[in-house]
């Protein structure tokens, strides 16, 4: 086992909700840009982070930062399927990496 690989957070959804509730979260520059391009608003992201499910099979290691990026997916208030990618900094502040709507395949 690679000892330098960070451990995944076992209680991810609880930690995400605690960060949202206490205001310990922020958008990354990348996320802000993508939200503008995709017409996604922060309240939609917050709603999905509070009500969505953890898609463990979509989690990835970010090699550049040696940290996990986690995938949370859920429905917005207007029933759009949204995936939000999040991570945590050294102070355990929630970082919103990006968000995008899941298009239904035809």
C-alpha cells in the first residue's frame, strides 16, 4: 500500500454538511468559472451538498494536491440532476472544485 496516498474521509456527507452549516466552505476559481459557463448557481450546489448522495466510484485522487476529490450527486430544487466535486484543504475547509448537470442519455 502506498503510504503517501491520503486516507479517504469515512464520514464524508456528515463532514460536508457540517462545513456548509458552519460556513467553512469556498468556491475555487475553477468552480466559479464553470458555474458561470454552465449556468449553475451556488444555492443549487449547496442544496445538492446537503441532500445528495456520495458517488464513491467517482472519487479520484488529485495528484497535484495529493488529496481526494469526492463526487456528490443529487437533484436541485427544480429537479435537475447535478454532480458536485469537492475536496478539503489542510484546515478541513470544504472546497467546491466543480459542478455540472448530468445529461440524460437518449
